[in-house]
């Protein structure tokens, strides 16, 4: 006898599945990741393989031990591994993506019930964990030719140096594996919009508010604001990748239209505060996971009320 599973309305029929959505995200991330492999070398590819493998294997082993249905076929663990690899540097030791992958899946995802139950982005939470635990390794930015740590565009802009727009747009500068090339990230962004996987609200609000608050805080500090300085903040520090691929995570971002706007502005505000007043030159990772914690409150405040309930007080029995 088959049981009918009835859930709360509205009931929306769609052919879109978790696997199809995750596959679209993987395709969208491919241009940025492929550029990173070409620019930083074969070891960057190895970092990605280790990150994805550790995420998938951790989820598989956990579900086998706990006698749960195996869900690695939905590709969510693959996306987590790619996002984590995108945030890492090609000079990272091989065990960094392994530790990060295990932490992301086991601690942040599976212990809270699996996909759809985690309250923070697993990959970004793992990156922040690695950054706090192994700060020297996680801040060793590579250069193109010899792998020696080099200054990032944000650090150069903070020092008053002019940064090449060409390098920022095409990504020929120091940084994380998948976060340097603006054009590659924009191609992925366009693909996600065309496929209607994400809406432009969160990415545009994150980028726009970050630039606006950075300009405001820089003026408040009595420093000069230039177009080059603001452009570097918009294109550098992983802001574009974070806004497009990480802040838009279905599970940890609001579902309401105005909620997404408020959420995106909150991410931008926190990012700007960290960049202008904090000790980190990036801030986007901490900003996103902090805003993830605000998502339930934002949704509660912006969720539309049913017709006819405005101004009515809740009945008490």
C-alpha cells in the first residue's frame, strides 16, 4: 500500500531536482576553476580533487555508518568541495582541503541533518575554520611564476598603489584558485541567471553595498576614495565569487524578495566593516556565514502576510 505524502501548500510542480541544480552550479563554476588550474598550475587541480573527494567520501562514510540513505548522487557534496577549493590557494598543503572537506560535511552539514538542514554555508564555514586554525598557511598568497607569496590587489590598494584593471578583469594576479578572474566569474553568473538557478538580487546587493560602505567608511577615516580603489574592492578579495556562488546558497539565504535584498546588504555591510576596520583584507567569508545566522530573522520579518490578516491580532484561547 502506497502512502500519500501531503505537505503544506502551495504545491509547485517542477522538473528541477537537487541534482540538476547542483550540476548547473558546477558548470557555472567551471570557467573560474579552469582558469585557476591554467594560471596556478597542476597543484591547484590536485587541491580541488582532494577537496571534492574528501567531501564526497565523508558524506558516504557517515551515511553508511549511521545507516542512512546515501545521497552523494545529488552532487551537493561535490559543490561543497568545489566551493572550498575555490577559496583555497595553490600553495596550500595537500591536507588542508582534506581537513576542510571533512569539517564542512561532517560538522557543518551532516551533524545538522544533511542537505537543507545546515544553518551556515558548509564550505565557507570550513574555510573560516581553516583560516582561524592555520592562519599562516591560509594567508600565504601565491604568485604566478615561483609560488612565492605576493601582495594581493586589496593589499596594494590599501597601500595606495595603482592596480591594473587588466589584471583584475582577467585574473592574472595573486589570490585564491577560483576567485581571481572577473570575466570567468561573470560567465558563470550569466549562466546561472539564464538557467534561473539564482536571481540577481543577492549578488548585486552584496557587491553594490560593499562598494558603497567601503567608500563611506574610507571617507569617515579621512582617506581618499578613488575609482581604482573601489574597483579593486569590487573585483578583489573573492567578493564576486562569494556574491555569486556562496551567498546565493539555497539553504542558508532568504527565500523572500525583500529578504534577499536585506541579506545582500547585510553581507556587504559586514564585508566593508571587516575590510576597513578589521584585521582581514577580504571579509566576504565571515560576512556570509554571519548573515547566514540572520536568515531566519530576515525571513520572519519579510515573509508576506496572508490576505486579510493585516492589522489583526493573533487570537488567544
